[in-house]
């Protein structure tokens, strides 16, 4: 059995540790709780109309009674929207490249008049940066009586790494609906934010004036106009600055990742070369040197016996010499 002895350089181990830590530090998940707000900035979502929404965890007479231990931070905001009510909205801001919104889904065993003011129906539309997302979320009770937790009602990827405004809207004019908002999760890109800090500072004057305006968007599903209030939401850069910064960020990220991967492959190639060389050297040593051989042992050699005639003559001569010595 051939034992393989590979000595991994300490620098290689340190490099892998640094590379993994660097990639992990580039992106991080942040959360926006319905009650506690953003896990970093502390900004809480805006609920409209504020008098229609209520904190579900503190509602003791509500028909909808989920388990708080299965919700995010043990809280959720809920509303029941009638067809004649103003649009029910949840608004917040974030700076990230992905966004996921999570809600609770009731499945009441009975629907209609038996439930009074409660329903399991969802009919949501979404607005990002003043523009409809183009996705809707609907849900109807399966009459099982089970509550579904941690359900993603919207997932957005490949967003520009700039501040965004977001609104989730329920405004059906046909059916009664409900919203049980739990939390949102977004991905914050640290590397992008560091590289764009200068461009954001240079366009702060334009951003502040744009952030003070009210953004009016039309909800395409129900033709309802919703007014967003981004006064508590970080301002965004101008389109030209965003495009140039995004291009520069992509180049920097590609250079970092490419250099790191190239370094890893170079070190792996070096380890393979060292392994092949050591194995070849081991085979050469086994061919010309056996460490288990006893150096004190002398191997016997074979020599044929002399002819019989020469042996008889030598014996007679020896006897003659011995008798001659005795007579003397």
C-alpha cells in the first residue's frame, strides 16, 4: 500500500480562508420586520391606511390566531380590505440587489358570511421605484383550517445596487381580501456600496430634491392609484450615475473573483506538480534501494568442485609431505 504524503502550504490554507471570508463579506442578508423594521437602519414599514391595520400578535379577539413562535420576531401586521375601502399598502425602502417578501396565509374552513369580517383571499400587486413590478400574488382558502407560515409572495433578483422604494398593495374592488405581512428579506452588497460611495455623494443634491417629491403609480390589476411617500426612504441616484456605477462595480467584482479563482487554480496546479514529482522520486528510490534489506548479510555464491583426478593427486601429495616431516 502506497502512502501519499501531501504537505499543503500554510499560505494556501490562509488564502482559502481569506477568499471565503471575502466572498461572504461581499453580500449579507438583512431583514425588515413588520414591527421592528430594518435590522440595520431601524426604519419601520409604513402602513396605509394606518387606522385599518393592526398588530396581529396583540389582537386577542381576532378569528385569525396563528402561532407567534412560527412568525418572524413573533409579530405580524394584518388587515381585512373591503371592496369599498381605500388601497391597503405596506411601504418601505431598502438598498439591495434582491428582495423577498413573506406573509402568513390563512386557510379558513368556511368562507363567506360565516366568517363575518374575515377572509383567506389574497390579491396583491407590487410597485418598485414607482413602477409596477408586473407580478401579482393571489390565494384562496383550501378549507383545511391550516395556517401557512413564511410564504414568499414576491421574489426579485438582479436589482441595481442602489436605494429602492417598494410598496405591496391590496386593492381589489371585486372581492374582500386580507394581508398578513410578516417580514421582508433583502441582500445588501457591501463591495458595491464601498465602490459607489463617491458617486452617491456627488449626486446627493439631485437625489434629495427627487426624494422630496411624491410618486404616484397606477396599480395595473385593479386600476387603483396609490401614492407612495418616500420621505423616510433613502434617496436614489440619477439614472446616468446608476448605470456608470453599476458597470464599474461589475468590472471590479469580475476582477476580484477572476483573480481569486485564478490564484486557487495556480496553487492547485502547484500541489499536483509536487505530488507527481514526489511519487516519481519514490518509485526511483524503491527501484534502486530496498530499506528492508540487511546490509550485514553476505549473499552466497556458487563455485563448481574441482575434477576428481586433481583431488586424488592433491591428497597423495599431502600425505607424502606429512610422512617426510615425521622422519625428519
